[in-house]
C-alpha cells in the first residue's frame, strides 16, 4: 500500500516536472515569437498616447483600460481564430500576408521619414476629447480600437509565423500568451507614459527643492522621451518590414536579396567576441535600407493616385474622421498632455 502511494507521488512529480517544462517552453516560444513584432509594438506604444490628448487626468487611465480591453478582443476573438485556421489549412498563405504586412510597415516608416524631410506638419486642430462628454470618449475609444485591429493583426501574424511548425494546441497556447503579454506591455507602457507628467507635477508641489527640480525635469523631459520612442518606432518598422520582405522573397524562390545580406554579414560574424552583434547590426541595417527603398516606392505610387495626390497622412492610421489623430505641429500626445498639466499647475 505504501509502495503504491509512493509510486503515485512519483508519477505526480513527473507530471509536474513535465508541466513545468512545457510552461517554460511555451514562455520561451512566446518571447521568441513576439520579439519579431518589436517594430509594431514600439510604434503602437508611441502612437497610442495621442488618444488621451486633452483628457482630464482622471479620465486617462479608464480610457486606456477600455482600449486595452478592445485590443485583447481584437487579438483573441477576431484575429486569432482566423490566423489559426490559415496556419492549419492554408499555411502557404501566411508568407504572402507577412510580406504585405511588411510592405505596409515599410510604407508607414518611409512616409514618416519623407514627411520629416519635407518639413510637412499636421495642421493644428482641437484636441480630440478636451471638454467633451461620454459620447465623444466613446467615439475616440472606438476609433482607437479599430486602429488597434490593424496593428494587432500585424503583431499576431508575425508572431504566428515564428511558431508555425509547433503542434496546433501548443501554437494556440503560445499565441494566447503573446496576445495577452504584448497587450499588457503596450498599454502598461502607455499608462505609465501618460501619467508621468502628473507624477512630475505632484513632485513640483512638494516642499523639497530637490523634489521640485526632479518633478520639473520629468515634466520637461517627457516630450523628448516621446520623440525618441517615435524615432525608434519609425526605424523599427523599416527594419521589421524590410526583414519580412527579404525572408519572404527567399521563401518564395528569389534568393538574391537574402544571399546578399548574409554575404555582407559573414565577415563581421567571424570577429571574435562581438561577431554575432556585428552581423546582426549589418543584417538590421540592410533590412532598414530595403524597407526604406520599398516604402519610398510605395509612397511615391500612393501619392500619384487620384485619392492620394498631394495628401500626406497625419499619422500612421490615416482615419480623417478620428480627430484624435491630429495634434499640433506633429506634437506627440504626451507633450500635449504635459502642456495641459503645466497649465493646471500654473492655475494652482
């Protein structure tokens, strides 16, 4: 009897170890899958704060939470079933979809760069929800969730391609982890970014001069922080987009671009200690160059079309009905929020 009980405990322990190993494998695969979508994730985090530009501070986090719930719905209820069906019954279609998504990222990144080079700025419009009511907040939230659908689709398809060879149920679990993890990462970062200015203002009201200076520095630094994030996001889009197109072309039979990149990176890879890093940097730079060239070509074609001629998008989402998408002189939303916060501080 005792021997049977001990054997049962051994079996339970073995199952627990197997389960723990499976969890570790899923977590590792989820990290690997989501890392390929880094460009979209960074750009998402940089763009999303504009949806709360002009809001009273008490409404910022509730709106972000509503958008985050909509993002989870997009990923798990709308995108994931379609993606899983494609990967199971039409896996050959994933590569062309990835290349189309890559071309879209190249277009977005290249257009942002050309707008900067041309000195184009968005015309000033009233903040989206300043001094407006629940109906306006609902409209802005709905617009943000619709925009998130595009970004989420890119993230999920890019991630799915990294685990396409896994068994169906393992693939499904990994994608659920990716969906929840990336949504938490993006909107957690957004919540932190939009509240840092309020934290800085609170520090400025303390008695300590050191705390006041720290708070003032934090408030002053946030516009620059958002500019840096946007800058990184732009080049990350070109990198990811170009990389997807190079890999896709190789998978579909055109090997020249892929072979050229690896030929350029091979000497760097042989450098002791830092070879791997140097090879990655060369690969990334080549992907960005390819992404910019392809994106610039698409920008040129788009602006020659009747509905695109002479029109520059105000943002990556291009929905003119969503007034939240326009901020003064291309200013980032957090910068606008900081200005509002400074005005509140002055009134105090």
